[in-house]
C-alpha cells in the first residue's frame, strides 16, 4: 500500500518557511525595485491568459503520459494514458516535497507507484523512466544550445560552427556512453551485492540473487527501448513537444501582462532552472530554480520591467509548485486508496 505523507504541524511550518525563503530570494534580487509594483502587475494580469497557462501545464502532463506509454508498451506493459496521468502527478507531488526535485519522484517514486497500482515490475518501470531521461538529455542540450545561440547573436560563422560541433560531440558522446553501459550490463551481480549490503545497513532483509535478477531485467528492458529506432524517435519527439509546451506556458504568462519576451529568454528560462533544480537543496528546487529563473529574466529585461518579471515568476512557480503539489496530493491519495483496495 502506498503510504500517504502526513502533513504534521512541523512539516507544514517548514514548507511555509521554504516558500518564504524563495520569496525572500526573489525580493533581494529585485531589491532596487518597488515591490508593490510587482503586486500591481499581478493585479493587471489577464485572468483568461493566466488560466490558459494552467491549462497548458496540464496539457504538458498529457504528452508526458504519452511518452511513458510508448516506453512501457515496448517492454510489454499496457497502461492507459489516464492511469499514467495520475501516477505522474503522484510522482510530481513527491518531487515537490523532497529536496531531490527531479530525482525523487523520477525515477524512484513513479516506478514504485506504478508497481503498486498496476503490478508493473519495478525493474521494468525504472528502465522506462531512465530510458526517457537518457533520450531527453540530448533534446534538453539542444534547446539550451539554441537559447544560447539566440542570446549571443554571433555574426562570424566560425564561432557558430564551433558551437554546433561542440553540441554534436556532447549529444553523440552521451548516446554512445549509455549504449555501452546498457549493453555491457555494468556488472549487475556486483551492483546487486552492493544494494544488498546497503539495505543490510538499514536492517532490511534482502535477497542478493533476486536483486541481481531485477537489475539484469532493468538492463534488458532499457536496452530493448534504446535499440528500437521507432521508440527512440517517438520519445525524442515527445520530449521536444514537452519542452515546447513549457516554453509556451511561460510565453502565455508574459502575454498575460502584455509583454512579448524574446525567444532566447523563454528557452533559457525554461531549461536552465530545470538543470539548477537537480541540485538537492530544498523541495521543488526552491532557491536554485527561482534564482536561475529570476537572473535570466533580469538579463533580458530592462529594469523598468522587473515588476513584470517578478510577477511572471510568481505565477510560474504558483503553477509548477503550488498547483502541481495540490493536484499531486489528490492523485497520491487516489493511488493510495486504489492500492489499499487491491
């Protein structure tokens, strides 16, 4: 049964403090500006476009579920998009309440929830999520490179060619690295023994042979996904759509204030904070994500528009943190009831 996370008064106070810390960080960055102007900007936002931004976020999770459905189907597990949608939101909730941001709910909790609610072996679920991550990294790097190229605006052609060569080397090197790791099985028996010893430190009864078999199944499933050109193309296409949806959401938020931001700012403000959020400090990347996003806004926007930048940041975090946590809590409660009923 999925154990629901109880919000004790202590945890509630800590969460409130984390949110206050994020607001304080943004306030310091915008210290030279009139903070009341930010609230005036929030009050002037077009409510229909703000609602549309929330809808774009929910649409993005649909594409996320579609990508996961492709990889799961490849390893022989058919789960409906509706069920995957709920499981993903359960993972988002765990991401948002743990200091691991994109490594708490992905891949650990999401694979666990899928196992408890749909009986998909943990090794298979873990393999699908890790395969998505492996294939998403080149797409992510590509968007970062496009954002940097648009922001630098080099005139000579040779620096651009050098930049593109570096991008191609990183993408190819990343792909070859993981293909070798998956095909080499990376000493599954040794990893199984290490996992068993670590679990033993916590007085958990483990079966080394069973763990080793699970790791071998993980390698086999991941290699099966990566070796299929059709699946790889589908996953890469879904990943590109997911990043474009995230960029569109930020564009809609700025449009709510009547401001048309440069494409370079939208791309970098969507991708760089995601990378900063991988640093395990506070829940949902509070602090690292916010600082990265605000600094990018300040680089591209003139000082007189800082109140709009701050207001856009507040709405974006309200969507990606507060709203997603609330929906994720409902999803996790539903999954817990469903697992308990089984």
